[in-house]
């Protein structure tokens, strides 16, 4: 799906939360933090990026700071700077306690880039080296703004359809919602919803595409309707922070219906692959290891995420409780995981092909120009993955 549709959903949910507020940034428009010291990586070693990578390495995210991006913030070393105006954090890229010799710049998406999709931002601003791009999004932009994913920081998409177990104790799947003809609120134009309709899991007549993310849609239905959301956030929000509801929620991941998209994968402009290859051979394993390290101990990254949210002061509400829930849910639900092997971050090309096969007729019907004869290798590669890095059982 296009993350831009999450932008509207998430910001309005955040604004609607009762009893929450963001504090303003410093007078100078930013902050510095992370006092301390690190030792440098051994010259020429696997953690030494100085001779092979751009400095800084610029990463464009698809949304505001949150735990789903924790592996990036986990790389930020002492002496980082938070720019409140440009909504970015820049500092030494540190891996396993070693300064790699270059900086990393983590740029915020969503309102900070006018809600543009990441591929468009990457092609407008060539200073960006890596960006968050989902598999179906890579298909959609394959003709004019092609990207190649180099690491899947999430093995499974957190996108879900969510319902109240109190109002619908008979539901255990999205198919149950379809059979009951229950109203489903969603943001119109999403490819995953076209798949759910085409597969027969849901019916077009039960869909309401006017959903803008406000909790009022669900609350005013008395909990009778179902809503789109993310398994890593909405269940916690509706139970603990949306006071108009304050009760548990249930969900099924869209992934489990047969839509196995890789969500927000680390991607490059396809034509940059050869130029960035020497960097990516060292950087991608560092990214893999950072995801492993983050899910084992998210404390430092969560602290920086919350500091960035406070400094940016955009109206985006993100509590420590939600940050910790998200970090735990990613592991509990296997959203971050090794997949069928022992490696974190690699792609199953059969899954990539399935998304190409599912979405090509959808985008063709929408008159979107796609790369002819698109192959999985056009939009994803395992070339830079270290197969030895994974989550231990």
C-alpha cells in the first residue's frame, strides 16, 4: 500500500487522543544530545564505512518517528543533532559501540515532505541514498521512479483490519467480517483493499472509503464497524489512549489473507545500485544487526524517538507506552523476524513475485504506468544481505 494513506490516518488519530500533548522544541529550533564517547571502527574492517560510503548517509522515512523505525535511531551515536525545522536527526553512525566514520541523517516523512510517497521524494532530492518503500509501492512506481529494496527490516506488514471483540465475539478473521457484511472503514484507493475485494474476503458494498483516521468513525458506530489500522499501534491506542473507547481490540494481519507485501523496505534508486554497492556491502549487514539489537533492547532508540517527537512539535502524539507496545508487538507478531530461514532482512523472491502478480492488474486498471515485464529482481535484491545475521530463537 502507499504509506501516504497512513499519514492522514495516523495524524488524525494522534490529534484526537484525549489527555495528550506534545511539548515544544528549544528556542534555537533544535536540540543536541547523546553525550558520551565511542571508539572508532578498525580501519578497513566491516564497521569502517569512511572510505566506501557517502557522508552523511541520508535515509528518508515514510512517517514520523516511531518504534517501527527503531533500528535506524538505534544507530545514532553521541553528539547527534535534532533539527526541528527540517525534521531530521543527524549524528555519528555507530554500530556495536563502534563509530563507523560517517554520519547518518534520518529524515522524517509524512507532513515533513508534503505527504509525498517516498519514491517521489527520492527522485526529487538526489541527496537521499535510502528510503522506505513497500513492495506494492515499488511496483506502482516501477516505470518512472524505480527503486530496488536492499533490506526488509520488517518481514511481515503490520497492516491489519481491526474490530471489537465485545461487539463481534464471532469474528476471528477478515473473512468473518466479509461474511457478516459488517461495515469496514478504510482510506480509499489502497491496493490491499482491492486485493481483499478481488479475493472475496470482503465485498465492495460493505466498504466505506471515507475513513480519515479519526477515532470518531469507530466510536460513533458503537464498535459495530471494523477499521483499517496497524497491529503495532491501533490496538494499544484504542484500549489505552483513546478514552472515548478504552476497550481491547482484535485484528487480523492483511498478510495472513495472502497479501505478503514487504512493508517499507530500505530501498535505493535502482540506477544507483552499482555506485552504492561498495557502501551497501558493509552498510546493509550493519542495518540488519541494528534491527536485531533494537528488538533485544529498544531503550536507547525509544528515548531518542520520544526526544525527536517532542522537539519536532508537529502535533504528532507518541507516548512511551505506545513506543514500547510497538517494539514488543513487532517481535510477538513476527513482524520483525527471520522468515522461513535464519536470516533477518532478506527477501523471498516468490513473495515479491506474488505482489507483482496481484498488483499489476490493479494498477493497470487504474491507468498507472508500470515497467513492462517487471521481475522480482527489478525491485528487490539479497545481494548485500549477510545470511549469518538473524534473530536467535
